[in-house]
C-alpha cells in the first residue's frame, strides 16, 4: 500500500489529500509532498529510515499532526518549531537523545517521545501552555524542569520506566492533571510478594483457545483452566505480554498492579499469573468477560486529544447513570484503598451493560503510589473520575431525576485546587446516599 501511495505521490495523483501515510524505507521525505501544501493536515512517516526532516516542512501550512515513530532520529528536528499549525507530533521508538527548545511548535498540544534515550528536557517545554498530553515513558529522565509546572492545561502525563528517584512537589498540584503513569521508576519499585500471597497457575492446566483481542501490551486469548484434577474446566481469558515498551510503561508493572488489587466485582482483575510456558512467555489468567459487556466509549481521537468518543446514540436513564457512577466509584475506591493509581481511568477502559452495571479494566498505566502526599496523588485520579461523572450525566435523558448532589460532586472533583477535591471515600459517601 505504501509503495502504491508513493507512486501516486510521484505521479501527482494525490491532490487534495488531507492525510498521507508513507512507509517505504525512506531516507528522505519526497519533495512531491510540498505539492499537497494546500490540503495536507496529517503526515505519517513512521517506519522509515529517516534521521532528519526537510527545511521546507513549515511550508505545509495546514500540517497539524506529524508521526515519525520507528525512525533512527537522534534528535527531534528543530524545523518542527517553525511549523505554524503543528499541534501534535510523535517520535516513539526512535533513538532520540536531545530535545531542543527550537523544536517545540508554538501550538504544541500533544507530544509523544515514548521509548527513546532522553536524559533531560528543556525548561522551555513549560512555555507550551496549550500542552495537554505529554508521553515520556521509556526514557532516561531523572528530573522534570520546574517550568513544566506552568503547563496548567496538562491533563495526561506518562513518566513510567524512567530513572526518577523522586518527583517534584509541584507535580501533585497541576490543576488539570487527571491521568498519570509513573510505574517502573526507582521510586516506584514493585513490592515484594511472597509465594503465599500470589496465585501461580501451571501452564499445563491451561487449554488456549481463539484470540479475543490485541492491545498495546499483549494478546488476549480465550482459554479453559482446570484448576485441579477432576474439576470441570473454567472458561477464562489469558493475556500474553509482548514484553515491549508501551506508552504507559512495561508489562511487568501492569501485571504486578493487576495482581495486587485483588478481587472486586467492579474490577477486571486476575485469577493469577501463569508459569511454565515453553517459550518463557509471561502473562495473566483473567476472568472471561461476557460479550454482552461492551466498552463505554472509544479512546480519544487526534482532534479530541484527551477526551473519549462516546457513541452518538448512547444515552442513560437516571437509574442507569446512577448504577454506572456507583460501580465506578466503588472500583476506584478499592484501587486507592490498596495504594494503586490506575492512571487511565477512562470510559474506554470501562465495560458496561445496558442496565448500568460497569467494570473497570486495563491496568497498563497502573502503579503503586510513589513517594509523595498520598492524599494529593489520590485526588489526581479523582479529577479523572469527575470527568467520567460529567460525561455520564451529560448523556442522561432524565436529568430532572438526577439528585443535584451529583452535579455538585462533579464540580468538586474537577476544581483546579487539588487539595479541595474529595477523596474516593467521600465520593462513595455521596453516591451511596443518592
């Protein structure tokens, strides 16, 4: 497909194109791309052999999104700073060691530098006041520039699998931060778990069935688990971890958090981890969720950035909305009672049924509490809950039957002053009383 696209580009047959995907072992960006300057908004150059970008890139006046992942860049090209409309760029899994202040576009809203070699960040990143999403997992960072505290619109921050021994105090005060991943750092080491505290499932007791799905961190198969000789096999899901760095961190952190939270009716946890795979693969044995449970929403788009996309037809009755809110409050409260930060408390990680019941899954961004003020760490996730609460109420067809206390609760969860937000115990008290 890319070779065909490249041929069309050379032939001048792509006039009016809004999105262009080129992955064909390129060592330079074809100049023919310039002919699309009047229309091109999204340029995907991932999976090539690029180490630089052309000086004419700013002539693409409408270019909003640039993907350059899986290329041998060692530095983020400074030419990006001159691109007038660029607000989202991704350089995942390159070889980047430096980020120059000159490479930061004025309109920057979403920056992906996952799985690189960055040891430091420029203080000027704090001048990117539109920044909402910053993904830095899998680098060599030991500190954050203090000026980053000025990014008051920053909502999602990924710092997993770096080299932090501590996090700055101002991190817990960012007024918009709702989704934070910090696992896999020196200060967020996994707790020791004794053999008596975990369930280890022998690979020989599993019969692997069809593939159910694939995520960033692994493959999920349906399986049968015979826990003991003579027992009727139980239908389960088995997740095989790929072992690769994701935007949220490493699979080991996800596995540890998923096992640590234990059983709860509103969480898709794990029965245990399997051992003895012939190829040494690692993974989890998890409850098999009935197909009647469906995602509450789809993940954010390039346009929505940090907001999930709900089906247009999805509406809730007052009773359905209340049931959802109660289940989500219970799930989040249980996690934080165990000292676990989910990190990705989003509708796209929630499965629900038409009656309103909900379960929370996907622990890819989860971590144990890092050193710091536990009450503020919890209240970062409270903001994520507040966003969910507001979204659910916004899709309720019987708002006149919703107690005003829930709208007031949403406002309290979303307030910029972190210390003024309720904790999950207080949230549970409110939702249980309505």
